[in-house]
């Protein structure tokens, strides 16, 4: 679970930008210029909008998605069972690990779920152990057995 979203008003360009960037990002000398041109805007405006959307928490992440395993790294889904009164403390500890890619609060006995992306496969277990030691709670490591690609888009 990352920071809370500050309520902001989204205008039409905000929505178009979010929707467009879910389809991919141009690889060019000036990708933000290319996106802006496609949306009938300018590069400076697009950059300002992305900065605002990131700072407000509307966009939690803006960047490439890498397949860690194909690059020699490790990837796993992990979970913790955290008492509600200790959740924020543990959340801060978990999110301080650079290997934590996503962190979500869930309504379940295992109420904190996160993805670990590591530079080596061995680092996954090391990181789980370090998080267990740092938080005082057992990390449940749930590596994938089979990969499925599900294209997920949210039209805004």
C-alpha cells in the first residue's frame, strides 16, 4: 500500500493521458512530445500533468514494466498478516525495501500483499527473510507456478 490519494479533479486531458499511456509509451527522442501531439497538447503540459498525477497519488507508478526473470532476476508475490494497529508501521518498513514493486492492503487474514522484484533469484528468499526480521511478522512467499498474461486497462 503506497501513500493515500489526494482527491483532485481530473479534466479531459488528464483522462485522455491516463487512457493513452495504458496502451504503451513511444520510444523516440521526445516521447512526451509525441504523446502530447497525439492528444492535441504540448510537451510541457503533458509533463506537468504527469507530475501532478504522480504527486497526488492518482498515478502510483509511471515507468517501464520489466520481466525480472528474463533479465536474470527474481519475482514473487508475498503476503503478511498484520494487526490493524501496526499496519502503518509495517507498511513503511516494507515499502522502504527497493525490491518492493507493489504493495496492497487486503481484507483478508493475510492483509498486506506485495510483489518483490529482485536482481537475482536468490535475493527473493533473502528479501523475505529481511522483511520478516525488520517487521517481526512472517512473510509468506508465493512464487508463481505458471504465468498468464492478462491485458488490464481501466478507462478513466
